[in-house]
């Protein structure tokens, strides 16, 4: 049993090492930045799930615009809830063109790191002992936004597992 677990971990490490080395030696071609592909106004419905069950939904708008600061875009999300409307007026900042690393600046001293692969932006962070994943994925005229949250599970020493207790998901459609 121990040998089997060890073997799986070694295969996983080898996979990531090969992927990393392939990325180092693969020439990159000029490409449109992820944030530039997202420019415009988007609309959709956010569906909120808790422990696998749909709990609520709310209309949402996202507006992405270039700013006068190089490599910086506004990333403004408006939650059109009748009972709890909210606006998240963030900035998306390109930190490193070569690695396609961005930061979401929440304008209160908090920056969340984002990593672009192909047409998807990923972020993983922890706050108040809650692990969150966030992603934006471009699929034609659709932008899919997902956030999951959960807590660290007890038990294993070699691997940390996390629950996925909540999901927020929006399929935005470009309107401008």
C-alpha cells in the first residue's frame, strides 16, 4: 500500500516536472492577452450552490475596460440582487507577460494572483482557513466564472485534501 501511494506521488511529480520543462523549451508566439480578449460588457446569472444543492441565483454584469495605466484593466462586477446589491470594482494587472501572471487588485491592499493558461485564468488562495479557487474561462462569446470554497480535511500526512462545500458559477454572454 505504501509503495503504491509513493509510486502515484512520484508519477505526479514527474508529470509536473515534464510539463514545466516542456514550457521552458517551447517557443512562445505572440498572443493576445487574456484581459484584452475579455474587453466589453458581459451579462449572466450567478448560481450559488452549497453542499451540492442550488441555494440562490442573482443577475450579474461584468465590465472589462482598458485603463490609462499600461497592462491594467478595470474588472467591475455588479451583482443585481434586489435584496443585497453589490459592486466589486477591481483592477486586473498583468505582472509578467512571459508567464501570463496577473493580479486582481481589490483596491484595499489585497492582491490575488492569477495565472493564465490557454483561455483560462486561475487563482487559488486561502483566507480565514477557507481555501478558494477562482477561474474565468473564455469559450467564444461566453466567459465562464467559477468560485469554489472549502476547508482543509484532516487525516493524511503526505497529501492535504480540501472539501468543496460551495460553488458560485456564472456563464456570461458578451453583450458589447
